[in-house]
């Protein structure tokens, strides 16, 4: 039996076996004073290592709330991947420029994500090369910070309706990644041009994409329709993709968009 499948079976035993080590969809996996939750798909493909989608919640969200989202659970089952729901230490993710009222200033989010990846891959047999990082709203702002500072830790990134707080960085400090940014055309909570929130200001999506496109050496955009999405797709000389996809509507998303993103990353050779 393959090593990765043995790891999955051990993870399943932890999920159903109870005891202090058990954690899963309805109970927290402990990492010191931080936690996360995980859902393993109902069926496993014996021919493929187990992949995962890591989801970062929005402002005042929770890992438990993500695990109650039937559309995301259904997505994990359709793709045959684990769903990992991460949790901020405070009401918001502690990232540069965040409003002072929401985040816990002493929380180290990058170290937290390092710990989650190490724990989840070891505990549940998840292939570290088949992990897609996504998040919604404030969670997408966390995703963009991981794009800049942990690009090699994930196969690809899918921020939804969120980006950096101002000031946006001039460049990143890890290699260019596969990035698919999703956003509603009529989003009023996180408008494409950003807006002031308390003592902070959201970044402008076009400026972020321009910065990252220049940083990663991505070429000219090709426009493609993919279901409800209209995407401007770019590649760099290493085959990395930078996609900007818009959909009709406001501050929300469909699980189908994440499924399309997973398939797009597979087609690009990232997963």
C-alpha cells in the first residue's frame, strides 16, 4: 500500500476513533493556542495522492462555520480532496495594514500556516504538493500575503473578493506563484478599487495585479469565458498563471468557482 494512503487511513482512524488526538469536521485540531479543522472526502482515489483545499474565513468567521458550508463539503467530495478550515487568532487575520480593531497584534499568521501545513500533511497523509490555498474577503487578504511570503508552500492560490490592505507591497519575497483572483463585479464590501474601513484602507485590485504581474514577469492577458466567469489569463516564462476572473454579483462566491480554479491549476500542471 502506498505511503500516502496509509497516512490517509491513519487520519481517518483519528477522525472516528475519539480520544485526545481526534479532530475533524466537528472538533478542533490543536496547534498550541491555535486550531484548525479538517474534512476528509467520502471516497479516496487510490491512484492519486490526497490533495487539499485550505480555506481562510472572512472577518469574524470561523473554521466551524466553514465546516457547516455544505457547498464546500460537497466540493471536497467531488474532487476527492480534504478541506482544511483555518482560524484567525482574533476577529481578523493579523496582516500588514489591517484595521487595529480586529486582529490580535501578537499573532504570527505565517508561522501558524507553516504549523497547519506540517501538522495536516503528517496527521492525515495529505500530499504537500497538492494543496490549493483559498479564502474569502478578509481570508483572501490573508491569501495574498501568503502569495507574497509563502508561495512555495502551496501549489496555487485562489483569493476571492479580497487583497492587500494599503499600502500594497512593491514586490514579494518568494518566487512567483500560480494565482487565480476571483471577484464580483458589483462588490460593495470589498470594491475592486478598495475602500476605507475604520483606520485602514483596502487595496486596489488592479494595482495589486499590476504589481504582481510585473514582479512575476507574466505576459499579456488573454480573455476567456469559463461558465459564469470572465477571465483575463496570463502566463510567465516558467508557465505560472496569473488569472483575474470576474463574475456577476456582489460580495460572495459559488463553490463551482473553486472547482473551476482547481481544474485550471491541474491543467497548468500545478496539482
